C-alpha cells in the first residue's frame, strides 16, 4: 500500500503550479479566452473594413459636382456637427447600400479635415 501522506503534498503542489502558470499566462503572457479573441478579431475586422471604405468616401466626395459648396459648409460648421453633415452628403453611403455608414463617415471626415 502506498503512503497517501506523501501524495497529498505532490497533488497540492501540482494544483498550485497549474494555478500559478494560468495566472502568469493570462495576466502577463497575453493569453486570452476564445471569447475575448473573437471580440478582438471582430474589432480588428471592423477597423480594416472601415479603412478600406474610406477611400471610396473620399473618391465620392471628389466626384460630387457640389463638392466645393459641401466642403465649404463642412469647414464652416462646428466640429461636432461635421460628422452628421457628412452623412447627409451621401459620401459615406457605399455603392449598393441605401444608408450611410457612420464609422466610415467619421473616418472620412477625419481625412477631409486634413485638407481644411
């Protein structure tokens, strides 16, 4: 018969080591749960899609026959109204869509403000 008194410290040590490893891995090692990784991946995908659509918004602004007047209105507007005004221009409405995309409009406005 094996001595169970010798096994208890080994089991406790193994559990403590596993817990310490998990703690260090999640806190300092960059480990994440699958749910967290999906959230991060979703956010990264959204940012990449928006970044890909901003040039379309800029190009639509360049092709707009009333672009000069609309840009002048945007420039004259208070900064917190500019995003809503840009949404009304139609430049943030992507081809094949009927509604403007707010995130695209916000990033597009950031780019257009650089030219002010």
